[in-house]
C-alpha cells in the first residue's frame, strides 16, 4: 500500500482553472461557510425542498425575475441545455425519477443560487471537454453561486444541500486525486448536521446517493487505506441495525435502490480493507484482528453474492458474449451498468485481501482476474457517459491485475476516450497503471 506503484500519480496535469487564485479563494470561502453552517446546524424548516414549492409571494416573484435575467446573458442558455442533455444524466444514472434532470432545474427557477450552481457545473464541463485553457465562464458562475448561497446557508434553507453537492461535482471534475477528499468534506459535514441519509426521502435522498458515489470514489482512490468520509452507519436511518441493512434496501423494491445497495456494499468493502490495513500497518486499535477480519470478510462476501442473486430484471444483463480479451456484457438500464461494475469491483478487492484460512469453492466467482475482466468488459460494452466516468477507479483496480499487452492497450485507449468524451479528468490513472505494469503503453 505504501509502494509508489499504487499511490495516485504525481503526473496529474493541473488545468489553469484549478490554479486560478480567484477560484482558490472562493473555494476556500465556500468551505468555511459550509463548515460554519454545519457546526451550528438545525434546519429552520423540516420539509424537503420540493420543486415548485411556494415561498412568500413577493420573494418568489423576485427570485423568478432574477433567474430569468440570469439566463438572458451570454452563453447561459447553452449551459443550461448542456446541463440537461449531458451533465444531469450522469448524476441521474441510478435514478429513473431523474431528480437532477427534472426536479433540480424546476427548483432552480425559484432559486438563483441553485441555477448558478448548475450553470457553473455545466460550463466547467464544456470548458474541460473543449480543453479551454484561458477563458472561464464557469469561474464567474461559480463565484455568483457562492455569493447567492451565503444567505441561504445563514437561513439553514435545505436547498443548500443540492447546491453544495452540485458545486462539489464541479470541484471534483478537475480536482487532483490528492485533494479529492478535501472537496468532499464540506458536503459530508452538511449531511451529518442536517441528519440526511440514504433513506431520507425525496430530493435530499437522491442528492445523498449522488454524493456517496463520489465519496466511494475517494475511498477507492485511497487504495485500501481509507473508507468513505460519511461512515456507513450514517447512510442508514438513525437507529437502524446495520446487520439488517439488506432488508432496508430490499423493502424499497426498486431497481434503483438495488443499484444503490451495490454502492453501499462496495463502500463496506473499502471500509473493511482500510480497517485491516490500519490495524496491521498503523497498529490502530480498531478491533480488526484476524478473527474479526475473517468474520467480516465472509459476511460481506455472502452479502455480495446475495446482491447478485437478488438482482431485479432491470439490473440483469440482456446479453453476455464470452469474447476476448474481455467479455461483452450489455445492459439496457443505466443503473445496471455501474451497479454490476461495482459488484465486480467489490469482489476484486475482497479477493485481493482474502485471508488464507478461507477456502472458496465457487468457480470463476472466486477469481479476481475474472472479475477484473468483467469490469473492463462492462465499460467497453456500455458507452453511457455517466457510467464511464464512474468507471475510472474500478478500471484502475481491474487494470492492475491484467497481464497482457493487448489488454493494457485497450484499457488505456478506453480511459483516454472517457476523458475526451466526458471532460472528466481521468488520464492520470493511465500513468498509475503504467507504473503498475512497469512500462509505458502510449
Ligand atoms: C439511488 O441513487 C441515485 C443517485 O446515484 C439517486 O438519484 C436515487 O434517487 C437513489 N434511489 C433511491 C430509491 O434512493
């Protein structure tokens, strides 16, 4: 875990945006504002923000006029269209109700801060995709969003939660891997302070799950040394028994929730591996001795196989072709793509830390290489953008296990195409893989 081949590379190409003093100052300000709010929290109103909810008539009129004016200048309409067509579908990957595509823009009509946040995110994505180096509309929009957010934070208006998560996505899009967690901490503090979890209902629940997907990415980047920032028991309703988490997810009876369960399970694996690493390498007294580790390991393995067994039809592949070097595995439902990939990721990680005492007699399910090939095959077969940029860490985990040159080449091409297609910074992982393989493929 401490060798160089597995730590995130230093070859991260900073884009100009991240170095802009204006951006850095605002980002720091946002962080402080969020932490201040989180420390003194207690929501002023208990209800979830609902699209089209009526505030006081005068205030509402003013907000509508403000958002209308915001859209009448520059390329803002282009940004809004790009948000709806390109960015929101990533965020809604596990959401047939399409919270980010439909509910958030509707809510934004009456909330200028939210509107500026989505415009900023969308502008940033277009700038990255077009590899723009110098002009940053996104910066101005980001700053305006933060300015408008401030009074909402003071008022403890719950709309701050989607706004902060969207601004966090913007930061993540060009964050260096070393900074990844720092950007997530603010949102984590808000969820904690306002008592929001994966079962809170409505838009806030959707936003929570969107956030934890990024949190899990951070845990995967840490390469077995850290779990998620929001601890797993806080994903569940307060007082819920973690050993019956499976039932909580099952009760929902929705394919999306089954997909979200895979995010939960994969995060559990990161937590377990990190606990064990820290117990052994840092002597942390977290109770993760061999016996405990073995018990937790087996339980998780069992939960993962149950996840696979219990998949609703929407999450099942419609076609599997056992081709080389990678199998082709086609899904029609977006949530199927990433959730199955996370299942394979979780299995790969677990198998990588399997206690010697445990003997599995399960055919290919017990083979880390087989899972790794499925991870790659899923991304190559299903070109959905949201799933592609969520695939980067799984692809890196899988890629390290591949030994064939042809596989390396295919994988590095895939990762490059993901950055070109989505604007999401991903190519730094190729350098990390090359380190692990011991030679340069490009
Ligand atoms: C599952 O997670 C997505 C975000 O990844 C979220 O939008 C959706 O609402 C969640 N589904 C349920 C049923 O909570």
